[in-house]
C-alpha cells in the first residue's frame, strides 16, 4: 500500500503538470507557435553550455529563498503573496547598507548587507502580519496591496535619494543606484558566469528551515497554529503572535533573496530587479510540497523554465510572459490536485480499482485517517 | 469649460468608478455565494485585452461600428469561461480559494500579456466608446455635466446597482445565492444545489469582471497596456468588504476610490509638488486602511465565505 500511495501521489502530480502543459500549449497554438518545439527549447536549450546550466542555478537561488519563506508562512496558516514587495524592501535596505559603509572589510560588510536585507523584508512583512493578527485584515489582499506600494517606494528611492550621481551628470537619468563596493559583493562560484556563493547560503538556509520547522519547539508552535488554530490556542500557543512571527520570517527570507540578488547578480539596485521571483516563489513552494527537500528541486525546475522561456523569446519569438501562464495554471492544477492527494477515500477507491485491474487482491487495505 | 476644481474632480471621478463598480458587483455575487475570487484581477486583464482586440482590428474598416460591442461581448464571454474554470477548481475540486485566485490572476496576466505582445506589440489607441449626453438631463447646470454626460456603459453600470440589489434580495435565485454563502447545509437540505448556485454566481461574477476590464480599455484608457488593470481587480475585492456585501455600499466605495484618484490627478495638474510615486501609492494605502476599518463589518458577511461545500462532511 505504501508503494501504491507514492505512485498515487506521483500520478496525480503528473496529471496536474500535464494539464498545465496542455493549457500552455493552447496559448502557444493561439499565437501560432509550435507547442512541442517550444517545450523542447525550454527544457533542452539551457543545457547546451556551462553558462546555461549555471544560469538555471542563478535563478534557482532567489526562488529557493523566497519559496522557503512562503513555505514557513503557509505552514503557519498565513498566506504570503507579498514576497515581491518584501524582496524590493530587502534590496533597498541591503543597497543602502552597502553604499553607506563602502570602507568596511568584506567579512563585516557582506554579512551586514544580507542582514539588512533580512530586516528590510521582515519589517515590510510585519505590516501585513500584524494587520492580519490584530485587525483581522485579509493577508492576501494586504500583501498584494503592499506589493504595489513597495514598487512605488522602490522607484521613488531609485529616482530620488538613491540615484547614481553619474546618471544625473550625464543626464540619462536611468533610475539605478551606484555600483555596490567590491566588499559587498558575493564572490563568483564559477568564474566567467553569474553563479555566486549565494547558492551555498540558499542550501544552508534550506537545511536550517527544515530543522527549525520540524525539530524545534518554536517551529512546532508555528505549524500547530497553522494546522488547527483552535486546538493550538487551547494548548496555550499564542496564535496571533505566531501568525506575525511566521509572516515576518517569510519576509526575512524574501528580503535575503533580494539582498543576495543585488549583491550576487546585479551589483546595483535597478528597476524590475525582482523580475517576478516573488510570484514564481509561490509556485515553487507549492510544487515543492511546502518542504525544503521538495523546494530545492522545484526551484531548479522553475529556474530551468525561466531560463528556457528567455531562450524561446530570443529564438522563437514566444513572449516570456508565457511562463506566467504556465505558473498560473500550475497553481490551479496543484491546489485542485490536493483534494485527491489528501483524500483517503479517493485514494482507497483508486487502490481498489488498481487491485481489480491487476488482479491482485489485498483484503487488509489500510489507509490513513480522514484528513 | 471653467467650472472650477470640484466640478473637474467630480466629473472625472464618476466615469473612473465604473470599472471598479462592475467588477466589485460581480465579486459581491461570488462572495455572497461563499466563494472568494481573487482571480478577478486576471479576468479583468483578459477582459481588457479581448475588449480592445476587435476595436483594434476593425479600426477604420467598414465594421468599425461593431468593434466596441463585439469587444464587450468577447470580454464577458471570456469572463464566464474563466469563472467556470475557477468554479471547477474551487467548487468541484474544493481547492483553497485564496491561492487558486492568485493562480487565476497569474494566468490572466500571462495570457493577456502574451497575446498582446504577439498580436499588437506596442501601445496603440482605439476610438473607444464615445460619450452620449442624455438629452435634457445633461443640460442641467453643473450637475448635468457630472452625471449625465458620459459614455453609455457608465449609465448601464449605475443601473446595474439597483438591478443587482433586486436580483440579490428580491428574487428566488438571489435567496439561493445568499443561502449558499451563509448556510449551505441548510440550503442543501431544502433542495438547493449549493454547488450549482456557486457555479452560476461565479459565471455571473466573471462576466461582470470581464466587462469591467473591457470598460478600462475601451472607455477609460482607450488603449491596452500590460499594467492597465494595475490591481483594480484586487481593489474590487476589497470594496466588497468595505461595502458590506451590498450593492449600495459597493457603489459608495467605488465612488470614494475614484474620487480619491481624480482628486489626486487634479492636484497634480494643479501643480502642487508631491512625489509622483506617492500619489500612485495612495489608492493601495487606502485599500489597506479601508480593510482595517471594515473589521467589524466582517461579522455580517457571508459566514461560509471561503469554505468549500462538501456534502459528505460535517464541519
């Protein structure tokens, strides 16, 4: 039965993925592209050279970090759609830290930059967290609104107080900050590519999140408050506080993702720097079953999709917005599939059908309790 | 046209409110039936694009006169289909509505953006729907220009407010919708097919969100751009809370928002120095404030909002 359970879950995820691919193929047909050729380009294009492969990992780093945060929030019963805005706030804080203290040695400045990013993202998320916990404001709506606000806030800083003085001198006025000092930049992991040591940080933090959520009392409290708030309250857990904590932690991870992105990849704050990682991170978290062990492969998979989509835009003229379609349908497919994944009754029926079809009889079918 | 500051703000604010009003009335039916549809934003994106498309292709041709009408029909049809999709996911598959809504929003964004880049490419204007002054009424000094000198969709949208009120509170179907969102189990025991009612409400809500989107591209902006909708779908959802699930309250909320927007525009035109970014931020800040203040209202909302109905389970 256990083997069957695994196969059952796998089949359902497969069906959901195929449904999403089918919907994406429809849109591709509508714009006159060849769906099969496009998919082949997306999935094989990035593997043609070392640079392509490292690019996948470059995208996977922020995706992993954002998704880890989102997983903490979702597990704790609060939905964070605001990673995009939290990332921007993290980038602002990290950039501010880096360009304010350019003379500090790298061993001090770099950790401070990442920390500043974490604080920026966490503070921004705390707004939505407290509004939800103490005023009952729907956190989905408030985080979405805070995204729009953060974008404006960010561009205000890039156009005004933080703009590169050189841009004002030449008069081009591109809204971007000065280049970060060398001591605030994450070193390269593979020379000649954009892959940086943020990858290691992401992997370490994934392990930390796993231990935090499943092997500490604090993590247990968060998950309990998320799974059954009423029972958690009876058990003496301060549910409101744990909602705020979860949201802040979620923002911290998005902020770190922002700091790593600016310090590892772009080396200065520019417009559109978050490039949808905040939203893609939601899909990665869901696709990775809200568990670090699932999130890492899911992030690599979506990194591949993002790089592949860029390649098809260049080679076949398929707009990279296509990836949003795929992400949207995937979310719909995954949340729909959940009903069959967690449903012991549906699973048992599938099992009976399976045994009838294969002729194997198993009189002592045992499934988990109704969830 | 030197009517003064207040006149300018009001005459701009009334047509600005329509996209919000249409989408929000639709969302009201969704939520009254117990489904929280955040995908409203995505439906509006697709509605805005599809509404724009026929007018764009027929521009200057013999059929140009039908472009706008066809656009609205297409946008509403797409809205119904997307409502149906959302119903399949949240009613039949009982998925978590908040996350599913974000999925629908991304889907809508992506589809509209992809098709826009392929079929049109850059920002191009269309003639859009011309305004039609109501004979007689529009001659009333001051008030006439504010209320009776707009495009026909504006009048239609405001006529839909009492119509929605009637549909929701005075017809058997409206009663079923309210029952499905408040006491689905009781409704079920009285022979109401809860899921079917939710499907119907979502299709109606989708059509209205699609219409709101088409209004944006055909009547308000008279062009399409990726960020045309700019969160109006989410604001529409928030307005339903603010309006306490009643058409009149929603109308008030939509007007409040659009007046804030036109006030901000008027102030900028008036030359008062204010960072542009903070002006754009304003409506979103307002949404959060409104939601925080509307806290008590939630008690009076549909009690089964956001909870999928499962006949086989006690809860």
